[in-house]
């Protein structure tokens, strides 16, 4: 009878540990999911001081300066993704005014666009449309905060 009681106690103890580990794992999942969401990425600056967003397998970092924009493409592990052969544009929407700027591949994983009409204005919505070489078009949305003090020009 003693062996049966010992086995029962060991089994019960093991089940408690398994349940505890399961609970800890479940509690960790929202954090892992949050780490790869646009809501989370909107709270941090990218490696170049820009705004971060993600779509499918890519992270796109946007830096806006007066007259110029830069976008860097990486994967979820921050590994640079080639922009060679990519077709991309940014559409700026400020109230009723819109401006579309074509982006050209530059460097290993960068897209660059220049237009003297690009201005930093809080509340401007920006839509990045990008087709990486051999892939379907993707869209990413940004909302400019006060980039003059938060993001612009920091490298």
C-alpha cells in the first residue's frame, strides 16, 4: 500500500509541476506576441532613429527629414533584407493634401526618396507601398508624431 501512495503522490506532484509550467508558458505568450506587433514597434525607435512597422516577414524603419525619406528593410530577426529590384512609394496624407514620393533602392537594404515638398508635420499619415523583388505588394502605415524632436536626423 505504501508504494501505491508514493506513486500517487509522485504523480500528483508531477502533474502540479506540469500545470505550473503550462501556466507560466501561457503567461509568456502575450509578451512574445506583443514583441512582434505594430503596437509594440510604435513605442520604440529603430536602429536609425526612425519609426518601425512590420508586415508579413518584414520590419520597415522610416526616417523622414525635410525633403527626404529613407526606409530600411529587415526581417523579424533584424537581418537586412535586400531592396535591390524593389518597387516602392510613400504617400503622405496631411488633411486634404497628399503627396506621393517614389523610393529607389540604395545600399544593401535601403529605399530612398527625395522631394522638396516633404515636410515634417505631426499628424501626417504615411502609407508605404512596397513590392520586394519577386513578391506581392505590401502596405505599411505610419503616423508622424513630432518627428522634429523625436526622430528626425538621428543616426
